[in-house]
C-alpha cells in the first residue's frame, strides 16, 4: 500500500467529526474534510538521496456553521500535530503545522477552515 493510500485510511479511521474525508477537491459539502498534497521536497547530498521526504498537505473543513468547521480542524490537529509513528508501513518522523486560515467559501456558501501540515518521513 502506498503512503497516499495508507494516509487516507489513517485519516478515515481516526477522524469522527467530519461527515466525509476526501481528496477530491471538487467535493465541497457541509461537514467535509477535503485534503490535497501541495508539494513534496526530497533531501539530497552530493552522494545521493538522503531518504528524507517532506510533504506539505492542505486540509479544508467546510460547514454551515463556523464552529463546526473549527471542530473538524481541531480534531485533525489533535491527531496529526506532533505525530510520530507509523502510517501504514511509512515511519513518520514528525508532523508540523505550517499555516492556518479562516475563510468563507462564497462558491459553496460554507464556512471554511484551512490548515497546512508538513509531514516528514523516510523513503
């Protein structure tokens, strides 16, 4: 199982607040937690790949009420922030919050809470 598949399984089984967890950015409904990988960087030295990978993931929680979107993000933060351990067969070295935003999505007419995490792991 790839890290992406394992990460989806981990999120789906760990989170109870969102109505759904999806990586389909087009799926914006109340109660949804939508996520996507923004960028992945890999560490190299002159003699090759060091094996350390940092993946930045963006998570967006959508809800009719602001406090419901905040509750989804709060649960996500409790699970991911400072996480060290295994997701599937990938050993996670650390998870760190990068940015947090409060917005309103006028296209869907829903409150949106956004957070970005850097996830560091070895290949």
